[in-house]
């Protein structure tokens, strides 16, 4: 036993002596190479930056030009003759209606962009970062989220890598890639400054990522990517008093964009639930006036005649506390909960009517397509669910 202990002590002494010699003369042997800096903070040349993220994502970000044929009036025809010797004046010429950006998200050539980029257009031209140009076909649009899907047919398409927006946090570094002001592809950087922005009056369904990465006209439909070059969202709007970037931009999260894209590719439209009610915020004053118990919910202020809710027995003055088991505390939550229901499916509403709690079952309808309307006067009621 004593001999074993002696051997162990000598071996330990030798190991410790070797450690101190190496630590003094060759410390790098102990720690190996310096810790690897994430690609988000080091480019290929070792300089701080996001060049590797930009190199990964930029090839998949494209320029989108939308146009439609416009009939020439007398003044147009006179101008044509002035600048063209050919007297055969065409009846129509393409007129640009939108110029923005898009992101190639699949090898099959599907391109995500904004609905307002392609709105009212009949012809679409896409230019890739590698210089290739091609005509695109419109797969479908969803005005209520301001998203659209185009398709191009070219070989060897660059495809952006999809990220995980669920892990995104305020303060994370992001890049905005697009074609602002028609000057060519541009990459700007910043951070996520807020999540879940809504009630901005931009779209019917809002859940924006807010960023201070510079976003300008022409960036619409472009990519918001993380520091690894993975797609997080589709840049869609800026807050500006001058038309230029003021450090507040908004992007549609990839989770929303992906759901809309899949529906447009599969069905050509996004089918959302609808129950035919108008709602308003439930305030303490309304609780007192309606003699309701202290609760959280959404007040039904009106119903569509013979709509799903009216047929199920819902009445004006009822307070909806849950939709299909999903609690709702404001009109925006209720709008999203109803829209998530599958048309023609059965759903249950939890209501408070006076002092009585009710549960009513109804058959969900399909949300009507939005119709262009003049700007409405300010009113307390929200968009009908």
C-alpha cells in the first residue's frame, strides 16, 4: 500500500511540474486555438462585421419590378411620335406600378415579397443578385398581411436559409437586405428594438419585428436576417416623416410569412375564420355601465345579420372571454383567435351575459376578402371578426 501511494505521489508531481512548464512556455498548447468567434462577429478576413452573414443571404434577395399595361391617351401618343420615327403608335405600354425587393425561399423558385409591391400589376420582372433577369408569375397575394408570393423558373437558384424567429430577442443583431431607391442591393445592420408590434394601422393582422436597421423605400419585400444569414422576416414598412429611414422599421415575422406562403401555394388564397361580430375594448366604465362582474374579455358591439355568431345566439352586449378555449382580452387577440379557426369547423365561444356565464357552439364561416374602401372616420369599433 505504501509503495502504491509513493508511485501515485511521484506521478502527480511529474504531471504538475509538466503542467507548470507548459503553462509558462507554451500556454497556447493548453487552451488550443483562440475561441472561435461566431460568424456574426467575424468575417472571413478576421475583421469585425457581418460579411459572412451577408454573403450567405444576399444572393437569395432579388429586385422586383411590377408593371401593368397602360392605354396611351392623346398626349402620350403625341409624345411617342415626337421621340419615335415609327408612326405606328402602340395602343398600350407597360407602366411601372411597384419597385421593391423579394426573397427566394425555395429551390422551386418561390419568392416572398410584399403585396403592396405587386398590387394592381399584371407583369413582374425579377432580377437576381448575380445579374440574371426573368419574368415571374404571381402565385397569390394576401392584402391583410401585406404578403405576396411570386414564382420564377431558373436553374441553380440561390435559396435563403430559414431561421427560428421564436428564439429572437430584443437586442439581437439583424441585417436588412434589399434594393432601396433603385441604387442596387444594399445591406444595413442594426438590432431588434421590439417584438410583437401591433395597432400600427398598417395591416389587418399585425405582429411586427421592429428594427433600427436602415429600411428605405425599395426595401419592401426584402430580407431581415440574423447574424448567421438566416431569414427572420420580410421587411415591409418604415416609420418616417420624410420618406427616409428614421431608425424604426417593421418586418413581418417568418412564422407568419411561412404560413401565408404555404396557403397561397396550396390554395391560391389564405382562408381565415369569421363569425360575423363587431367588437370593442372592454373598459372599467363599460363594466360598470353594463353591470358586469370584474372580468377580462371583448365586448360584442354588433353582429352581422344571419352570421355565424348571430345564428348561434350571440347578442350585442355579450362579453367574449375565450374563442375555442383561447382566452381573449382585447379586440386584436379576438381577431387573431377567430382568424385562426378553420372555416366550416365547429367552435365554442365562452361568453359573459350579465351575471351569467355561457358557452355557445357555432359553425365558423370564411372571412370575406377585404374590399377597397374610403378611409373611415375614427370609430371605437374594430375590424369585424
